[in-house]
C-alpha cells in the first residue's frame, strides 16, 4: 500500500506515504466516520520524512513544502499550522524514494449530538 490514513473522530489524521508516487489525500478521506463527520478544512501540524530524492507537498497547485534528506517539522512548537489552501486536497509527490508521515488537524461538522451520540 503506497499510503495509509489513520483517522480519529474529533481529532487529527495521520498520513503515511511510502515509495515513489503521487498521492492525493482528499478531505473526505480524512473522515473517521463517513456517516456522521464532514471534514471542511485540514491543516498540516507535524511531519517527518526521509528521502534519497525529494518530497513535495502541494495544495490547489500551490507548492507548500519541498523536503530533502530527512527531518521533521513540528508547527505546534510555533503555535502555528500550515493552513494555506486548507480546504483543498493534499497532494504528496515522492521522487526517487522515501517515506513521509504527516499529521493533519481537522475542522469538521457532525450530524450527531456530541454529548449523547444521537443523530440530529
């Protein structure tokens, strides 16, 4: 599997992309529950990567990050997130080879009462 997404209801999503390829992560793919959750925005909070080429992250045809070698960025340390074009899909391009782990914070609406779990 070239990428895997682990979603948390009312929490963040973790994306793991491996090997050469271009992977599109839509907002719909960040839903933990497809019947009760609608994701409207997703900001990049944290990322770790390792590559022998380069990794690009693009949203709405606008390049956000160009990553080389290995490292991590923790935007929470700065009280910040990468929110440029946060209503668009995240496109990950891994060239030559590598791995990227990306944490996304979500803004979502729910069609159930958060306290009782009963549908609205």
